[in-house]
C-alpha cells in the first residue's frame, strides 16, 4: 500500500478528508444562499432568473458544480467509514453509558442528521435541478434580450405547496444542527482550535449555522406567503 493510501485510510487522514470536504461544502452553502437571496427582490423574478442563467451557463461554475457533487459523495463515504471505525474502537457499551456526559446530541447523531440532509438533498435536486435540466421550463424575456428559462416560476410553483415548504423549513433545522457540530469538528481537525480562540470559533460556527439556515428557511415561507396574497 502506497503512502498516499495509508495516509488517507488512517484515522487522521479520514478526518482530514471529512474536514476539507465539509469546509468546501460550507463555502458552497454560503455562496448558494447568498445568490438565492435574490428571490426576495420584488421584481417578478428577473434578478433571480438572470443569476440562474449565469450559474447554469458559465463553464467555471459548471466545473465547481461537479466538484461540489464529488465533495458530497466523499463526505458521505468518509463519514460512514469514520462512524464504523469509531464504534468499533470505543465499544457500544461505552458509547451508550457515557454519551450524555461526553458529547452533545448533534455530535452523537451526526449520521442521523446526515441521513436526513441526504433525503432533503435528493428531494431538492429532483424539484429544481432535474426540472431545470429535463422539465418543461417556461421562457421569459427581459428588455428585448434573448429568452431565458424562468426558473423563478419553478421555485414559486414548488414553494406554493405548503407541505413542501414545511418539509424544506423542517430540514433546515437539521442542517443547522449538522453545521453546529461539523464546524467545531472541522476547526479541531485542521488545527484551528486554541484556548484563546475556542470561544470565538464556537460562536462563529453557531452564527454561521443560524444565519445560513434561517435564510434558506425563510425563502419558502416568503414565497408561500406571496402566493397567498
């Protein structure tokens, strides 16, 4: 076995891969939620549609999309590998008897949180990415420019369903819990933790999780309420 295989199959190597892939996905979430705030603009979806057109046609963005999918797959695979190896190392009895004293609920249930997020991701991609690629998306034209896909209409149609909107908001709670622990774990694995800065890192993780997930959660609520009026 080569040094490369040994490194990335060791416990430290697996944690590093988890941390780096997780950090990349956090950066992706920040960028994704920032762009999607254009949904709040009261212009009939023009700003969001122009943004979506750029994001679906720019070549660099397409490369980043594949990198994101790859990071998700790697994050899932290595999380399963780490969970199995950790349970074997510490023993089931120890984990059960000492869980409450030694860890938070989110840290003990990261696999459950990850599974819920994975289900959400599958539904989310089916509702938007699949429809964007293979669905019958209406076209719209602004100021005499070329016609572009009216993806804003797809978003409104999805969030007009109260069950889907409630599901979306519900899943954002679990994403926040996942981010709370994941950010702490990533900072520790990558060596950012220090007694002098631990409090700041913890607050940064909580703040990041709250802001990102609240923005995501408010989007379906905002659009659903607009459809009612």
